[in-house]
C-alpha cells in the first residue's frame, strides 16, 4: 500500500470538535446539512472552491455576498511532481490520459477539498498527480502527501466527526480512508469500476458510487454494457467490510427505464437518510430511490436545452446533468443542468421545477452556510452562483479561478486571508 510522505510541518494540534460542519451528507453531492456555530473560538465558516485546471482553491464567504476571502495554491510541489511523472513512462501515459480524457485537454490539479477539524489545513485530492495532500492554510506548505493506488485521485468525503477522509482511486477501483491529521491510511475497500462519489452516513456506513468508463466514445445506449461494472458499494465505516451492494441496473429495469444508464453520478440523501435522489449518465433529470424497500420510486425529467448538442460523445465525461443538493429542510432540490446550461430548484413533494437559471456548464451544487441558497459552480464561466431555495432566482455570482468544480463548506481561522508563504 502507498504510504504518506510527510514534507513539512508534521501534525495539526487542537480540538477535534464534534459539532464541526463536516457532517455526513456534506460529503455527498452538495449536502442539505448546514454547519452550526464555530466549534471553537477563532474559526469562521467559509466555502472551498476547487479550480481544477489552474491548480488553485478559492476560499469564499459561505453566505451573504459570497465574497472571496483568499486563494490557495494546491500544487506548490508542481515541479517535483512533474519531474517524477516524466521520468516514469507508465505514469506519464496516465498523466497524459487524464489530460486528454476527463481533463478535456487540461491537467486536473484539484478535484475535492475539505478542512481539518481545527481549521488549520485544507486536504485536497489532485487527479493528475494521483494523490491527496494536506496544505497548511497559514503557510501554503504541504503537511503530508498520500499517493493513491493507481494513477488518478477523485472525489472525497469526510467522516461525521471530521477525523477521516475517504478518497476514490479511480483507476485502481479502490477507496482509501485516511486519518485527516496525519495522512496515514486507516483502511481501504474495493469498489466497482471507476469509483467516484463517496458519502458517509450517520448510521456508520460509507457509500461509494462507481461510474464505469466515461471517457470512451461508446456512448450509444445499446453500447452501455461496455462501460464496465457500475454499482453502489456500502461498507462499514470502521471495519470497511462490505455491508451491501446495489446494482441500479436491476432497479432501473424494474422501474421500466431499462434505457437509462446505471452509472450513478452525484446523489444526495434526505435529512432522515431514508431516500436518495441521484443523477445518472446521459440523463437530464434525476431519480428517487427508497432505501428500505430497495426500489426506485419516482423519476423527474427536466427540460432539455434546444441548443444542447445531441451528440452524446460531446457531453463531458458522459454527464448530461451533474450536481445535486438539497435544502436543510429537505423540501427542495437544486439541480445543475450541466450540458443544458442552467440550474433549477425543484420542489421535492411535487417534483415541479422552478425558473431555469442560466448558467455556463454548471458542474456542482451545494448549500450555503445559512441554508438559504444553493451554490453552483459554473465551470464554463469561472464563477460560482448562489440561487435562492425559496424563489429559485439567482442571488449573486462571484468570479473564481479556471474551471471551478467541487464546492465544500469548511472552517478557516477567523483572521485568515490567504497563505503567507508559497
């Protein structure tokens, strides 16, 4: 197994507060959970925005005007990593494959980000470098580095107590679970092909969704079988033993939608964790799944944009819609209509959508710190946009870096405005 390589300040000290914002659903696809008051004096709530193509993360206010507080360089070791890659033909082949495939011609330097419980560091998964690093928010230096199995790191999730972080190693069909303070692996488990989203739930489980091959041109519905073994793997979050495997193919067939892909993309749990709402590849809409009865119960098809290219091979990584969050009360869903260039708020009871808010390739959806807004990343416009859950209307937009994707709630030092050293 890969082991972390400490490269600077060793560890983080301070209280691991149970009331920290990093709760189970926020590890999923834009959660409904909203952090409570700061766990200790000296911390402020913020949002991390990962700018995938330029290797930075913007830190913005989590509510109000969402102004930018500071920026972190997440690849301070870029030259060292590139040297390592270019001297290894196999690593180089995969590095270039990430660039030409999921990177759409760009290197992918940041996928996902979380804060440590004491707010002193940002933990980041870096797809092109196939690793996870912890960055000291005061200095910008790397505290620890964990190379994942295989050649690409993807989505992460943080345990409800904030002490562990799970990361998908997408080319190795593996999820690593690390101690967030030290970077040491505490466990791992095997998944389906191309593990993607991870979600911790309050009952002590960890859910992983594998999405299969999304960079091939075999995108016709009748070729869906070529995409690989796609399934939800549910494990005990302490022992990492498999508790349940859910193959949505059978559930979709039973629901009468054998035409839909079974690659589960972003998903969100209801506050009581009894239902899941999820998106699948190539579909402009989402589905509802009842966990207790193990069946799909409803489907919502959202409007298609007449300007959207009907050629499925032109859609980013098999996505049609990619990004889903839920209001804290559980009564509204916010959907990022990625290839249709809009976002919309949907009433969960009636499944009626609100206004279609124009957005440029929205790629993620989460919830503001006060729970009043859905916050989407507009990867095509290099900005994030807040949409009011009540009215469904745009509140404000804030410019960020190149190709923002993941947006996560976090805590940072109250006086923080950016690293003081490179």
